[in-house]
């Protein structure tokens, strides 16, 4: 697995994931929505930590900066 997320992408994913997890933990969301958003939050936090997004690989995307050619 090669890194395909930029540092900005990873920070945004981590912040949104933690916010969603906090909303679930503090009971601001409930029911089916809580389960769905909980799974999304876990995926966001894990992909932010690892730096690899499987969907980016499937669609051939990357938010990593391209190194300059010499």
C-alpha cells in the first residue's frame, strides 16, 4: 500500500472522523444514523492514520503532491 493522501487530506479526515465519533459518544446522534456515521468515522480515522484510501486506488486518484521532475 503506497500513501495516496496528502497531509491536508489526512488532517481533514481525522478531524471529521473524530467529530463524528464524538457526536456518537455524547449521544448527539442515535439509531441507524449513529451506526452508519460511526462506521464512516472509523473508516475516516483509519485511512487518515494509515495514509491510504482504497477508493482513491480504485478510481486512480491521489492527493499526494507530485514530485518535480529533474
